[in-house]
């Protein structure tokens, strides 16, 4: 805690306008540094002194005795500005978030009805290439892969190694079946190994669940763990508005506070991942400090201590005849 209090990188002032008082310090120094009143003495004989010694001096040559006084005044101004250091939910961008890529690797993902760089490719290849681009600008996030077909399986644990994630995506084989619910359940279980991190699941499928855990039951389990699920239906034909309420992917997103998207081609798939990228960046940036360490008592204590020192110095070191 002591080290955090000494970190000045996050200190701010609750009343920053008070700092404008610093502008008046030079004028105060000029005013007090002018010629001082003649001292009164209890004996005569000043006529014998040279003329330049009779006249009390002010100005810059006398300011050295007042430096400590101006330092004390400056510290009081800082205290009045109420310096604070926030703590609590610090926006640590280096920490990043955990993103589990929960992907459908059923046989239907091998259908070649998408275009990538001018070539006809499968849904799987288009998805993999878009995901690679999505990861490029999220170097502080950890990615994991949970694939599902007839069964769900962990293809990669959460990691910062994007090259590893890319290699896994390129080498996953497809199978029969579509176990969406099992994919969600497995993803949530692995993500909860790090409960303190922000968590998001991006679920992609081109079919309906036909194996394992009911998807909405899995979605409720994810919602209980505060995990959002963005769902992407990757299919050339778009769902009509009337069919939304009955679509399992839409209902999963609705249950967990995520968003439902439809990717009918590679362009729309890329656009969807761009939107998710923007939403997740905003969620991280919206973290705010919850509490504050008040630092002004330390400034006041320092000023009071220096004031005592200044008074002692004036009585003993800078003492003048009355």
C-alpha cells in the first residue's frame, strides 16, 4: 500500500483551479522583497556607518531568507487543491481480458460458400483468417479455443501466444454433430480458472444444436459467472426478423448480455469482429476508480513541520536586531 501511495503517476487534484494561486507567488515575492522599513535601535551611532549600510536592503538579495516561507505556502496551495490517488478498479490496459473462441467444427463448416482474397473458400477457412486479423490488435488479451462438433473439446488453453492460436486454428479437423451447449459449458469451466479477469466468449456456429447440454441451460450457466457471449451465425442466408426470437444463437446472446450477429459473407464476418473488438475495448476503458486515498493530510503535515523549522530558523539563524 505504501508503494502505491508513493506512485505519483495517477495523482490528480479534486480542486485543480486552486493551483492558479501559484501564479500569485511571484507577485507576492516582488511585493515582500521591496525595501524594508528602517529598524529601530536602542543606541545611537548610525551616523558613523557608511551610507550604503544605513539603508536596509530588500529585493532578491533578501529573498534567500524567505525561500522556506514560499515553499511552505506552495505546499499549502497543493493541500487546498486536494490531491488524491485513486485505487480499486484501476484501468490496467496491460492486464487485458480473456476471450474464448468457441467454434463450430462440424462437417458443414467445410462447405465452400465464402470468399477470401478473391478465392472460393470454406466457412472454416474464412472464419480462421478473420479471427487471425481480429487478434492482431489485441496483443494484451489471452485467447483460448474450444471446438465442438459431436463433442466439445479444449483445443487451446488461454494464452498470449497468438502464433500458437493461429497454428491450432489451421490444424483443427471437422467432425459430425453440433454440440453448442457442451461447447459453452466447457468454455465457461476453463475460463473460471482465472476468476479475476474480464471474460468473453465468441461463439460461432452454422447449425442447430443436436447434441449434449441444451444451449440455453449452458447460457444461463455462463450468465451466472458474469461471462458475456457474442454469438455469430455463419451462414449465407440471413434470418428474418420474425425468426430471431426462436433462434438459439440469438437467445444465448440475449441471456448473457452479449450480441447476436449474422455473417452471410466474409465482409460481414470481418465487420462483426470489428464491432466486437470495439465493444470489448470500450468495456475495458469504462472501468472507473471506486475509491480515493486523500493525500492532503500528508501535505498539511509537511507544511506544518516546515513552518516549525522556519520559525526556529528565524529566531536563531536569521535573527535581526529590533
